[in-house]
C-alpha cells in the first residue's frame, strides 16, 4: 500500500473502541475523510475531520461494506470488531485490492473458536489452564458430577460479545452454567470447562505484520458489573493503563508467549497481521493465557490508543506492507483510566432506560485532559439519549493512576441519566491505586 496525500479510512466498529480509532485516525496528516460502520452519533460530533456513519449496517454486512468501499474510494479499512473478523471481511477486502488492517478469518480463529484456540495452545506448548471440550451439555454435566467439588469457568466456544465466560463457584453452579450455554445459540453448542485460576488479570497488545511484532500497550480491564469485582461479567466496565503488576519479569513472559504464538500460527499457515490481544492471568509469578482476541479490546483501546504518539495511519500502513520493523512506536507514558457509563440494569434488562436523556456530557468534556468516547449514545436534536447498555467511556490521564482516577471521576460525576438511570463502577484502577499508596506510605 502506498501512502497518498489524502486518504479515506473506514473503521469497522460502532462502540468506544471504534470511537478511539476514529479519533486517532482523524489526527493523521494523511487522512481527509473517515467512515465508520456502524459508527455512532458522537463520532461525528467529537471528531475534527468529517465522519460518515452507517448505523443501519452491521459489521458483518460484507456485501454492503464492499459496495461502500468502492463508492467512497476507501483507501484503508481498519477491521476492529470480532464478528467482522470471523465473517472474513479482511479476506473479501483483499480480493478487491482494498488495504485492510486486521487478520484474515483463518488467523482470527484464535479468537472466534475458543475450542480451536485451546488445542492450538496445547500443540505449541503455551501456558493455559487445564480444560475439556464438550459438544453435548449432558456430557459436560455427567463429567462434572464425577469430579471433586471445585471452581470452574464454563465458556462458549463462539463469539458472544465478551459475555461467554461464566464463572462457577462449585460443581452445582457449573452444571447450571452448562445449562445456560443454550442461551448463546450456535456459539454455545460447543463449550469448554476450564480450571478457575486464581491470580491477577491483565490485557496486553501487539502489532504484528506477519514478520515482526511490537508490544503496543497493556491494560487492566474490570469485567464485573459492580464494585469489588462483584456481579455478572460484562463487556468491560472500565480499565486502567499501565498495569503495575506487569514487572520486567512478567513482560518477558508475555513477549515470549506472543513470539511462540506467532510462530505457531505461521506453522499453521495462518499469517497474522493486525492487533493481537492476550488476556492473561498471573498465578504465583507465572503467566497463563485466559484467551486471545484478534483485535483491540474494548475498553482497553480507549486508554492505550490516546497514548500512542505516532501517526496511526502510518502504523497501520506499515503493518499492511509488512514493514513494521522500520518504525518505532512511541508513547506519551501517561497513566489513563476509562470508566464506562452504563444504563441501569446492564448487562441484563436495561430496556427501560432506552431513549432517556443523558445530561452533562458537554460539561464533562470541558475538563482538561478528558476524552469521551461514545458507545451507544444517540443524538436527537440537541439532546443525547441512551441507546444501549454500555453508553460511553470517560477517559482521564495523569502522571499516575491516582491522578488519572481523580480527573476521570470528577468528569463522570457531572453526567446523569434522567430518572437516576446511570450506572458506573467507582473503583476502576483500585489495585494500582492501592499499590501506589502503599509505596507512598512506606516512604513517609
């Protein structure tokens, strides 16, 4: 791919991750027009360059996406969403010679097929929890009944918007979780029973161009809906970067896992290009793989992408061209916190909140060093209204996590949803805040 003076970029995503990407591409001197499928209303309002959105389309509307690419003379497509990867969008774009940032369907199987991914990890001696794959709910139940009472994770093999990993505190709960697999439809027809590892979780990301890779950031997501990591798993209620648990020793393990993974994918003839996401857990100083994802995490993207100092269009072009080793990705080294503003009732029934007015977003955005990325905010006249579960992310930065938290929570306190229908966690980044406080206390 050659870099022209003016380029049109399409971001295939509709949430906070897509908003962060649109914002970053808009800063590029090479980009004149941005498209987002499906996109959201705030992308157009918060971005300095023109943004066209197509909210009537899905990220898997392959035929329509290809038509839009031709009509709008798109130069680069950033395939940022998991269902789009699974549907083979990158493959179809390459067939019509449109440059695509993201993995092919086969390379992306490391995310969209959890059963295949675990077998791959076992084949290439990558550190994973013990697991067993089942194609029948009854077989899974019969297996659990024969085991000593223990904790489990029951995981749908397919994509279910980050909600397919169900924790079970004991065997009886595991049986109940296995029965719940039917609500995931086809994605739950095959499922895994996995060992519940106890440790601290993190997410790390690399850029890979099929030949080389660079670590591009790490974060710590907060999946559970309530403070103290209680309640059901969500798509992510917020996150922080950088996670202080990632010492030099741990990062060496992380880089080795990525290296072995890319070599394994090459041997499987699945050359990986794009973002590769490692969801890891540290147990007694050793890293284990919870999962791989074939794209940016959400909300991890919202805290990592704003800290990248390079031109994102140039980075993406280097990955597509296989010349990543010719650039060095630089960062501003600030700490960042993202807090998700959600509809009350999320991740279960939040239907009563849809259409209610969101108040205070403009005030929050005026606070220095604050960014707001929309996920499901609709613009109706001069009003902003709720249009989903996770609605927006408020991101603040600082010299450390304590400063970033203070700024972020100051901003989100200015926001509300009519009828007291805004929910957000008040403890995002608590682990690192405690670490920093302990260090301060030890010095005083």
